[in-house]
C-alpha cells in the first residue's frame, strides 16, 4: 500500500543552524506534499506545502524541495530558533478527494539555545 | 473563522467500555476526516467523509469502530468495545471542497484505555 517514510525520527540542532527533514513516498500518483508542525499537546498545523508542478517553494526561513523522479521531498529550516522545536510531519496526497493523506512518522526537532 | 471543534478533549475508560467523540468541522468544509494518532507516530486515517457519504474507511476497524456524519456537518466516532491498543489521540480534520485543499485539524480527543 501507500507509504511515506520520514527521517530522521529525532533531530537536535544548535540555535541558528539549519535543519533538514526528508521524506520518501511510494505512490507515484501523489501530487500534493504538505508539512505539518505539531507542538506538544496541540493540533498539527500546516507550515508549508508544495505541489508536483514545482520543484521548490520558500516561505521566509522555511523551504520545501521536491524530486518527483526520486519520489522524495525535504523540509529545510534555516536560522533555527527555540520556537521551532516541535514534531514535524510530512504527508503525501493524490489528485482528488478519494486519495487519502498518507503521513510520515514524524521528526522531533529540538533547537538548543 | 472558527476552527475544527472536538469533544471531549480527554477520556479515560476501561477496556470493553464504549466511548464517543464528536467533531464539528469548519463551516462550509465538505470533507471531514478522522485520524488516529498513537504516541510517537503520524496520524493514520480511519475514515473520510465527503458531505454525508463515506469516501474511504479502509483502515477503520469496523468490528469495533463506527462513524457517522448524518447531516453532512458534524460527525461522531464511536468505539465499542474499547481495547488497550485504542489508546491514542483521535484527530478530526476538515478541508474545503473535495478534499484536495489544506487540512485543518482539531485539538484532538485523547483516549486512555485502562
């Protein structure tokens, strides 16, 4: 079945450094790739997304890259801050409502002050 | 705009008891999802509705889980009888239209089965 693998499961970086989280998906029909941030005890919230017709998208300190040929996409956070500490989930979804979101297993990011 | 509302936030029950969770999606969102999030894992889809019809329930353990969205607005997820492995956060999410847009999650209902 469809699967999304996410690495690493935990990541610790010093404040100001960059963090990279990688995901690989199995369903070639996937064309929408969101990233969610979930702080402890709170709901997941969308932080950035990318569709298959672009290779990269950036929003201030956050960027996402997509390689459809290799079926992988990555989240890049630059100049990390303590408030970036959270669990990050990637997801992949197909073109219509009948395709379900498949989530990765999550990456716990710790930004050390 | 108001977000996705869920209740109760927390529930503790003993195994073999029953429990129900309620979700009210964002107004106008036709697609509603129930996810199960076990500690340390990503959300796993249990059931997806579009309006009051089921789009996908392939991962719903139908011998003990049921869900309905009778009027195409709010939804109820029921577990009967509960097992220890059902301990998780049950997240409701909604999206506009046919589900191709952004998912908006509720705060979740944390279930502990003793």
